[in-house]
């Protein structure tokens, strides 16, 4: 028989899980909108074709993850945490793990390319050829699939009846794969952006007064924007990777809370991409203004037509 204390604890637990559930769905909604806006900005972008291809893959992954993968995984986690099902669904965990690790690797590739563009412009022109970028992206996608698919399907798959299904790092070889496909991309991304910032700061100091304040101001803005991206992703990535290194149980409240905050980067990264680019901000502002004006004009015409009838 349940005591009032147990009932109260269960109610509090259900309330916490519901808040986490709603927060993650809201994050997904912002992520979908942000990825669509970012893909729109890429269409009008004057970036190198190689970078457009990389960002295109990046935000396409964001769209799929926020529109399909995370909502399905969140619902599955919610059902498990409230005791409506015994274990997480392996399919949803596999999709979330594979797509999540692939997204972090693509982000690391973008960071590396941006570092090369700043520090080694001549090599960047060579590496940014369409064929080279497509081959790298294909190898990256196939590599992540080749590493993670055997964990979930095939003769070497886990015995899911005896393990914590919701935390893939607790699987056999799961910890090692997280080191390769999640921890290493974080290190690469942070290192590449840090080198980029140091180079930018050195370049700013080396700028002569004859170049004027505009060039120095531009360097300051780039340094600030890149630094913001590094700090934000670092603060969200580190607790997440530590949690998996500790192999926490997927039903622990700490596991849920850390993932709620970690998934915020799906809403923040597209926002940074648009906000920190003046041309993208202006294009989005003009498109929204045009949409609002067209809608207001259409409503006015409908009102006038209705009044004449």
C-alpha cells in the first residue's frame, strides 16, 4: 500500500519528468525553425561552395534530429521514466545515438575547415573543392554508421534484456565508441576554434594603424562570435560527455537534466549562425517584414471585399 510520502515522491518525479519532456519538445521546435532559417540563409550565402555543402549537411541533420529523432526519443524516454514501459525502445536509442554522434562529427569538420580557412588560406582552397568535401562527408557518415550499427543490429549486437538500453555508453564497446565518436570531435572542435581565436588575436595585434579601425573591429567581432560558440558548446558538451563516461543510469534524474541542457545546442547553434552574420540577419529581417506586409495587405483586401459584399 502506498504511503502519502511515496505518493508525494511519485508525483514530484512525474512533475520533473513532464517539465523535462515539455522543455525538450520546445527545444526541438526552435531547432526545426532555426535549421530551416539557416538553410534559407545558405541559399543566399556567398560562402565558399565547400562550406555551403558542410553547413547544408549540418543543418539538414539538425532538421531531421529536431523534427523526428529527438521527439521520438523524448517520448520513449518519458514513457520509460514514468514506468509506462519497462525499457527504452532500441530503435529510438539507435537513431538518437547515431545521428547525435554524426552531428558532433560534422560540427568538428566544420570547425577544422574554418580554422584552415583562417590559418592556411591556400590549403583551404584545395580542401574546399566540391569533390573533396563530398568525399569527406561521405566517409564521415559511413564511418559513424559502420561503428555504431553493429552495436544495435547483427550478430555482435547487445543483449538488451540485461543492460541499460537508454544509455548506449553502458553497452559493450559503447564507452570506447563514445570516446571515438563524441569525445574526440569535442576535442577537435574546441582546439580548432581556439587556434582560430589565437590567430585572429595575433592578426589584430599585427594590424597597423594604416589599415584603420574597421579591420580591427571586424576581427574583434569574429573573435567574439567564435568565442561565444566555443564557450556555449563547451559548457553543454562537457557535462554530457562526463555523464556518459560515468555510465550513469538513464533513469537517474541527473541523466535527464544533463540531456535537457545538452540538447539546447540544437536550438542555439542555428541561432548563432544567423545572428552572428550581418547579411543573414538582414535577409531574415527582410523576409519576415515582407511576409508580414504581404499578409497584412491580403487581410486588408479580404476585409474590403467582405465589406463590399
